[in-house]
C-alpha cells in the first residue's frame, strides 16, 4: 500500500494540479492500467481545481491498494450549500477569476462522478467539504 | 496529418516539442473551456485553444493530450514551455482565430471529436 499526501492552497492556480501530476507519475511507475490512471488523475485534478477555486486550504490523500485507488480531498472553506445542485452539470458558483482560467462551468463534480467508481461528498457550509473517491482496477 | 504539415497550414511557430514533428494527428478539439477538455474520452488529439496558461498544460497532461495550438497570437510563457517540455508536448502558436484554424484543419481532412 502506498500513501501520498499533498497540501493545496486556496486561490493558488500556479500550483493547482501538482498533486494530480505527482500522483500520475507514481501510478505510472506502479504500472497501473493507463485508463485507470486517466480516470483517477482527471477526477483528482477536478477536485484539486475545486479546492483552489473555492476553498481556503485543503489536503489531498491518495492511497494505492492492491486493486483500488482511494482519494480523499478535505478542505476548509465555504462548503457547498446544496450538494444535489452542485452535482448538476452546468451549476456553478465559481468566480470570474476561476472562469478566466478555463474552469467554473459546473462540470467538475459531475465529471468526478463519471470517472470514479465511487464518489461521496460531505459538506458543512462555512466549515468545509470532504470528497472521497475510489477507483477500482 | 503530420505536425509538420499542420505548421504551414496554420502559419504557426513551433515553440516546443520539435522532435515530435513527424507525429500523426487524426482528431482535433477546439475549446477555451478546460472543463470541457477534461470530459474527453479520446486521446492523442490536437487541442486548439486561446487559453494560454499553466492550467491548460495541466489539463492536457491529465487528459493525455500531447499537441496544443495556441490560437489568435496567444503566447506560451517560459513556465508553460518548461511544463510542456517536461511532459513531452508539442506547442504551436498560430496567428489565426479559433474559427479560422479549426476551419482550415477540418477542410484538410482532420476529424472532429463530435
């Protein structure tokens, strides 16, 4: 079992994606199927961008087991007021700055759901959000 | 179509990835919306975009896209080039608009994804 941990700074679009990039390198070294790697890093990257876009700070933990990758993204931030709405394609509360970066189209969480075998989202408004995803292989 | 043929068609300049100039491209996707790019299931595509920032390269990295054209005179910064080289990507800069660049490539037989 391998565990990777990363710190994400809210609002930092210069380094957003570093955790996903490092995870991708490790998964390739482990010779995990390329389709599984792509599903994992696309969903992880969407999560990283969400933390950079919405939260104050966050932690990402990736655990690679024998036949499963688990990603836990925990942030401190404004949280999600209505998770059902946030899961709808096209719903977004992203700022103009985030949209200028090419994101904020309301496709992040739906795309994470599409790529992960399991997606769980828990959020407390004013406190933060925890996202747990798993990818089977 | 090889990258080396795409370069004159788009009056483009290659800013990194010269050693992949003979790589073959079949499919093209044009978008400034990285959220859209991240939903693509296809790989080995050429991305036309007017969005030239580090997250464009990060998005391409995650989506397994190795060929990017920055349209309407958008320039790749040193940071972009460094990251793109690290991931063995080809970056072209074209003076044409997204519409014109897309039209030229479509007219020359490259395929859309949808």
